[in-house]
């Protein structure tokens, strides 16, 4: 058997790569084996660098360290990924300044989880688009220490720029001269000089840069000085000019005024039309307030770019667009990944609209990834399974609740889960909303059905704020996910239903809850409070029970990891007692359940409460508020017998001298209170 130093460099590289995926620190011990091992390990330890602008002086010092420090300069030798960031403007308050002064360096190692294709879904803030613009001379002085370092990196393959303010001056030219094959990724970017007589030379050069690979751009209809925001038009122009641009995300924000946008004059001086073929986009995403894909918008993008190679599309459609979107297969013949929000139709149009959406999804080419937010139904999920089940690897279903309807509407059922499980044999990521029903048989059957997806021996299941994520570890730790939304309310929308099985107390209205001006059918009742509290309550015992139930359906072994949370999903009505939020926030815990190493069976697990410190801080704040209330009124809010506290006492009785936080416990699965 070969000793460790005798292994080939390729095998050493694979070992380091596997250790690096878990934790970069796991690679460091290999340095002590031999010089040959250290030469391989250093490539992973120093493969990526985050360089943050904290202050001008710190940035200059960081640049000096990268040139001269014994270890920091190894990033220059081995670094492949460079992530340039800039913190928020330091004029935002004394707290921000104090925090910045505590930071001694902006140098940080890129974590193994860093992704060049990380999606950016946040819309621009007012400060992003309305904040003061940095002059070009300021940007030149600010980023000069970093830009002058770029030629000294030996193996750069990707540079990610995510800064507030102007593009680092000179970065485009430096990359083209020193690293012509390096890919440039701009995140949350805005052109800053579109109103100036002469466009910023770096922004103008960016539009034609052969390095530009991905672009997420923020834009509005107008900006604060009353001038139109032309970032949307500039993005389209950049798509038409940049020869190697592959990925575009449009981040739209609400317009502050309603005047139509005037035509943009273009980059100044003008840029000649490119010769040859158009850029071939591979992904295109519309997010924020202008995510709708209309015929006019589609036509503009088809003029600017070649969409025949587009594999990923994220957008929304609104009534009555699907019948006219039947040509999507022609517009995007290579589409395999679709993220689609189907907006709710006008009243009395649900039937026609649902049929149009059904036909539209059935007409698409077979997809490998589908994320659908719509007015779901069992028929629609069955159609998805029938049309795309054979090829789907990732599926996300999110029900959009129509507040004009009398009830929550569709909720995923165990039968739906079984149909999807039998049809989607290639599924590795699954996300959906599951409506909690106080642990009754319907909810139990859904957990059992989820276990059908967990057939790989190394799987992690994450219920994250209603999201359940399932990870599969292969020989190279290829991650696979299943996500589940656990909604805690049983009633949503304008019409609050009264359960026929409720007793007189549950049918009664809380003393300090509900809107006295609301119609009778829309008033919050004690039963609604019970559903909200019981469905939100998650303790360690319930987390263990769900882990054991899902693991019991696995043929190989129990889950490796279960992270579970619940979320409210909305208020039962606008007039709910304020104390309901305090209670729900306290009882909505999150846990990480881990299979103990070297043990088999669901009983050998470790349970850790996540975000415990944040919860304790919140509880301390509420306790202080209760003490102040008691000083003023002679009693704490929990001592009241009406409203939400009456229901809490009904579920978990406690004396006035007791702390209500210590008396509650989750309802067990299958439990029905007498």
C-alpha cells in the first residue's frame, strides 16, 4: 500500500478538494506531511480572496500586505477568485463608523461555499439609486491600490465586483491587459454617469469588455433629482455590445413618479455597432417590480441578444399573457430551467386563467428545473409530474393565496407528494408549502410522504423558516435539496372560517382582538388564535418526532441532518391582538437534529437549538417591557384574562406568578386536546 507522500499529484489534489469542501482548515494539516503535499494544499488554502473596502487607509494597507506579507502574498501566487466589495457608506451614523474602526483589515478568505453563480434577488434600496454619486476622480484614487495589484495575480480566473458607488476605476483595462481570459462578474451594479455629457470611461469600456461574463443591474424608472434612470436601457445596450456576456439579472425597484421615461441618448461618445453575431445569453432573470415578461419586452431582448442558447429564465406573467406565450419554445429552444410567477387573475377569471396556465406548462419543452409560484391545484401538480416528471431534477411549488377566495385554497397533500415522488425519479431538490394542521393525521401523512424522497443514505433535510432542504453527499459531495414551507395559520385571506368542531370558547371572539367594524365573517376568533399558536409552537420533542417519522420511511439509514423551523405565513386578520406576535415569535423555535457519528438508528441523535442567542435577547427585551407595564398598571400583560392570553392559558394553564415562557410545549403529532 502506498504511503501518503507517494500518492500522485492528481490523487493529492482530489483529497485536498474533498477536504476543502468541508472546511478549508482541514487542508492545513497536510502541509506538515511533505513539501510536495504543501505545494498542492496551498492551492486550496489561497485559492480565493475577499477584499473589502472598509476605509481608504485600511485598503492601502491591505494592498501593501498582499505584496509583502509572507502569507498574504500567497494569494497573489495561487488566487483564482477575487471578490471586491465595498461596505455601506460610512456617513450613515456613529455606530457604523465605530464598527469600521474596529476592523483592521478587509482581507478575508473566500469560503468553500462561495458561488460565482450566486443569484441576486434583492431589489435596489433608495440609497443604492438615490445616494450621492462618487465622482470619477474619487473612484480612481480610491481603488488605485487594488487595481495596480491585478497584473501581479498569476492565475486569476474570476473577479466579482460588488461595490456601492462607481465601478473601480481602471479595473476593466487592467483585466483586459493582464488577464484577457478572466471572467468579470458585476453584482448589484448601477451605471453612475448616464446623465453626464461624457460617460465614465470605465463604464463605457465595460459595455464592450470581452471579460464581462455576468451582470446583475439595479434600476428604477426615475431617480431623485427628477432625471430618468436609464439603467434598464443601458443594460440592454451592454447586452448587445459585450461579446462574452452570458448571465443577466435585472433588479427593478418601484418608480417614485409616474412620468414616462424619456429616450436615452446612449453612451457618450457613441459606441459603434458590433460586427458579427450577437451575444448568446445563457441565463436571464427579471426580479422586483418589473418582473413581468410581456411580448414587447421579449421583442426588445430578442433584438439585443441571441436567446437560442438560453437555458435559465426567471420572470412572471400576468393575465391574459399565457395564451400569447405559446411561442416560448420557439423563443427559448434550449430552456431547461424556468422560474415563473403566475400572477393572480381578476375576479371571475380564475377558471379560464387556470386552464391557460395548465396548457402553457404542458406545452413547454421538458424542463430539468421548475420553480412555480401560482394558484396551484392538484390537477396542475399532476400535469407538471406528467409533462416534466421524467426530466425534473429541481422542483419548487409555491401557492399564491388569493385573498378574494374564502379559504386558504390548495395545500399540498400526501397524495400529491406520492404522485410527484413516483413521477419525478430524478428529483434532487424539492421545495413546497405544506400547511400545518396542528399535527393531525393529514400533516403526519405529508411527513411520511416526504420520507419517500429521502432514499439516499447520506441526506440532510432542512426546514428553514418554512424551507426544508435535503442534501445528498456523493463521492464529491454533490448537494441535493428538498425544501418545504410549513405555514402555521389555518385561515388566510379576507374570509375567516369557523370550524364546525370548535367548542363555544373557540367560536368566541377574543376580548381585545378583531376589528369591531369588520363584518361577522371576517372577525378573528379564539379558534384562529389556537391554530396560529399550536402550529407555530416547535420544541425539541416535536423536532425529534418529525426527524424520527421521516427517517422511518428511509430504507437505508436515518437522516444525517434535520434543520427545522416554522413560520407564520401571514396574520389571521388585521385586528389580531398584538400579543399574538410576541407569543408566536417565542414558540417558533429552530433546531438542528444530527445523527450521532458512528451510530445507527434514529434514536442516536444530537439536537441543537439554532439562533438561541437571538431568541434570548428578544425574550429579555419582552421581559423588560412586561416589567415596565407592571410598574405602570400594577400587572404584566400576561396576567390579563382576555384576548390571546386567555387562549394561551386554555392551551397551557399557568399561575400569575409563573413565567408563561416555561409552561408551553408543542402538541405531539397525532395529539388532539380534549
